[in-house]
C-alpha cells in the first residue's frame, strides 16, 4: 500500500511540474511614457488627492478650524 501511495504522490508532482511549464505568462513590451501621459497621470493623482481631501473635510466627524 505504501508503494502505491508514493507512486501516486510522485506522479502528481510530475504532473504539476509539467503543467507549470506549459502555462507561461505572456510578456509585453514596456511602453515609454510620453510627456502628455506623465502630465495626465499627475493630474489623475492630484484629482484623487483633492477628492479624498474634500471627502474628509465634508464629513461630519471632522472639525474644521478657521485660520
């Protein structure tokens, strides 16, 4: 019985290894960002930060102090 279990385990391991070799991630060429793309990314980050700040400022839990 032990020999059969060992052979089943080794067979499963071999199948796993062979299936791992078949599945490969596709490689993509990295696109260089143009200046307009960089500006757009900066604008998106700034918009997200503004939205987050406004959401915190408008929430009733936070207190705003006039300066």
